[in-house]
């Protein structure tokens, strides 16, 4: 059994489903729609176990091994029943076809196509948030959509008992994060609320901070004058989220660059965060606009002036030299 590397260009849901309690459940007992899974999780006050699989094209059948030998077993379902809600997105071609609207189809068939189209969109967003690079992939989410962790595992010699023990470890982290969210939602003072947001930020891996962006905005509102001295990271994360949205959804690259540059001027950001702002501004220009735009060198120099660590300094210096040569060759 091997992990399969995810090919994002062919990421699609592939689930056969039946209706159960007005929800769509696949043959392995998993929710098809992430929104429906979160609704059920909120109702039961449980986390969501997100499962990303790829039934087609995996060497060694890693996803199918988990599905047939672990997830579909009565012992696993029994242990999972009162602990978490199962959601699965399969990155195969099958259900992409199910999302195609057949003009001659019945109203029910068209409704099903729209359901799958929406489910696919939800799945794409989750994959991006989780930065999924391989399958099968597992992670715990809270009903609010906050990502708790990526569940790491050794794919060799896996069985229900071993996988259950791994899940138990990460499940404890999910319970702790859920407790912190309760503290945020039920805090009596702004100070208590801010402290709980800080705690959740600290326990959530940095790569999943994007799922906490509404809490970052709340933190800034709670401490608009930065009296805690801790607002910089929230300001950066908000800028990063807003700039990414402009790039991906609106292709407004100049708008995204401006967001990063404005953030770099914010006195609350650390040097490292300002360096990252200038780097991202340069990256957007190089990636989406023009490789010979002189602003690339300008922003990389601004990052260099902020005294980055040795490894990053060398990277910036090499980048500046490369782009200087690029501009020179274009103008000659």
C-alpha cells in the first residue's frame, strides 16, 4: 500500500451516494458535501474527519486499501460513530461526469448534477486549504471550518486498530481546539476572547491559519491599537488572505500587490512578516505580470534591507542578480 500523489488538474469527487436524513452519504458512510458534514458536526458538537482519496491511478491502491479494509469495517464505524463525522472527497474522474448537466435529463437529474457541482467546488476549496499533495489524506476540522491538524501515518502494515490509535492521538487535539473555540464564543470580556484566539492560533499549524481568518479579523477589532503587541501576525494573515483572493478569484494582481505593500508599511508587523510581504509582491509580478518588471528587483531589495536570515538573504541576493541579468538582456 502506497500513498498516491495528488494531481490537482484531475481533482474531482467520485462518490456514489444515497440520501439519509436529507443528507447525501456515500457507500462508505461518509458525507459527500462538506457543508452538510459541518452541519451534522455542529448539531452533534463533533469534529469532522476529512478524508481525501483517489480511487483511480494510485500505485499500490492506498486509497482503496483504506476504504475497503478500514473505513468500511463495522469496527471502525462503531468507534467513529460518537466521536466524529466522516466526510470524503475522492479525487477521481467519476463524479466530475456526474456534475455535468444533461439537457435532456429530468429535473431530479439536473438537481443531482448541481449538487455534485457544488460539492466539487467545496472540495476544491478544502484541498487548497489543506495543501493536499498525496492521497489518502486525513485531517480533523471543526464544524466552523477551522482546520485542526493533518493526520500523519505510516502506510505500511496498517489495520483498523493501528489507524484507530493514530486517530485517537489527533482526536485529542481536535477536542482541545473545540474547547478553545467554545471559550472564544462564550468569553465574557474582550480580553478573554482575545486570549482564547491567541491560544487557538498557537495550537493550529501555521499552514492552516488561513482557515482561522475570521478570528484574525476579530482579533484586530478586539485590539485596534495593538496594546497587546500581538496584532502583527493577524494583520499579515489578513493581508495574505485578501491578496490571495484577489489573485485567484479576480485576477486583480495589482490590487494584490498593493495589499502586500500596504501591510509592509504597517508598524505592527515584524521584520520577517514585512520581508514576506515584499517577497510576495515580487512573486506576483514575476508569476503573473512580467519577469522584466523593475519592481521585482525593487521589492526584493526592500526585503534585503530588512536584514533577513542568512538562508533567505542568500536566496534574495541570488534572485536580485538573476532578475538584473534578465532586465539587462531584455533591454540590450
